[in-house]
C-alpha cells in the first residue's frame, strides 16, 4: 500500500492558470497590451485590414511557413478551420482518419456521418494510446490531430507520412503548433487556434494550405453544399482574398490585437524554437517528478508519444484503483477542486470523456517557476484527498 504524506506548501505559482484552452496569457500580459486595437472600425477599413495582414505576416515569419503556402484566418476556432478543410477538400479520394481522443473522434463523425465520404477507413485507439500510423495509405487523404489535447498523446514525428503521397495530409495542430516543431513539407493543410499555445482569445482559427491543397481546391468541386462561412473558392477559383486578410466573416479586432501581441512576444524572446524549448523544459519538470512518485503516472504509457503541452496524468495508487468508476471520478475531481480552492492550479481536471485524472497545460506561455511551484501542491492535494477517502471508508 502506498503511503502518501504531504505538508501544505507555502509558495504558490504566480500564475495558477494551467487550463488546456484557453491557455495562460504570455508572461507580463495586461489589458494595456490591447490599447492599439482597431475598435469601432470596419475590419475592411485600411487600418483594420492592415491588422489582419499583420497577423498573417507574423504567422509566416515566426513559424517559417514556406512562401508558397497560403495562410488564412477562419471563424469558429480550430474546429471551424478543420471543418473548412474537410468540406472543401475531401471527396476525390478514400480517406484515412486517425483518432485517439475526443476531437479526433469529431473528425471521424464529420467524415463518416456528415460528408459520408466513400471508402473511409477509421484507425482509432483508446485514451493513452496511438493507432497504427503505419496503416496510412499514400494514395488516400489522411486526417489526424498532431496532439491529442484531451489524452496527452501526440504523434512522435511525421515519418509515417509519405513524401511521395498522392493524397493530402490534413493536420489539426491546435495544441502542437508554437510548442512542437512543424514539418511543413509533410503536411498539406494545418489548422489551429489562437487560444492554445499562444494564449490568445477564442473563436478564431487559422488554416495553412500547401500548393498541393490549393491545386485540389482548383480542380475539385465537392458534391455537398458548403456553407458560406467555409467557402474557399468562388466561381471555381481560389478565393485569394481570404489569404490576404479579407476574412469571410467579421472578426473580433480585440482578439486580433491580442494575438499580434502574443506573436510579438514570441519574437521578443527569440522565436518559435525558444517557445518549443520552454515547453520541453516545463514538461521535463513534470516527467522527472512523475518518475520519482509511485502513485501517479502518464496517461500515455509510451514516452515517445507523450504530449509536452497538454500533460494528462492518471493515479495508480492501489486505493484509488480499488475504487469503482464513479469513485475514481469523484476522487480525481476532489484533487482538482482542492487545487482550485487553494488557488494553486485552476481548470486542471481531466477532460470529461477521458479517464479520471489531471491535465496541465505547460506550453511556452507558462513559466517554469510556476510549474515548479505547482507540483508540491499536487502532492498535498492527493494526500489530502486520500486521507478524506480513508475517513469516509
């Protein structure tokens, strides 16, 4: 039986926001950062459009996106960006969809139940595992999330995507981009939202299209209707204005200013690689901590596929494992509630469909010192919840 004792820590994180979306704002952020927002103006005005173009320019510069890839701003966060890609580009080839957590299952539903693409193959895995990526057929379109935000499982690399593929590689990268390297040559469509690794505000998404994706847009007319908010073509041609800051629907210029501020901060600290390195350093703190404790483990058993951003942890203490499903869920929620009550960590309960546990976002906007301060609090909260469990028994 695991004996767990913990003294209540005295030091708390300066920023206790470890939510996996929206995530922590960049260090030093204040509302003053938004003072130059183009408010009360049309987003189609000269000044408004300049702000939107600045988002596109900073995105290309920081992420080193190839010059022949198009970048657009979409509505409805990453979900809108992914569905824009699916509705516009699928239908000419069989599709392989890889899913191992909640959002990947959403894309399965879209392809199978909404679009009903013929010859679709589904490769799925339970929480904590990856499906067999080697099953990807180079002749098929493939759809996958680079990082499973709700499972803490990511693809280890893009080696499984063929260089000479005939199909398109459609990647939901929302909790990976700006935190993990992106192999642009392997990906034809990349989507994400500002509210993840950048700590931006919600409701806006981004879509990046390779020349192969643009060629598909120009040569393929889907058999299904496409809502206006998703349309990337006009009269059979690519709607180039979408990739020049002329968004399909009205954006929040306050959110636009916020993401500009976030990307300026990325440049200021040294660029995207620095943010990747900050993320890895934060993750290593947790990995080393988990290694020395017998009562907690990663939901992702394979170290090669563990997410460095949305870190999902499970309890492996014998008394916890002896509980029924309802008891385990209640215990995990109690640990998260204790952390929130003390102001040590906010919004860290596992995703509602995931196995009971904790989930911490430790991307580049999170300070290493805050992760260091967090971990003793997790030990205290676990010990406290376990003591309560014994009393109740």
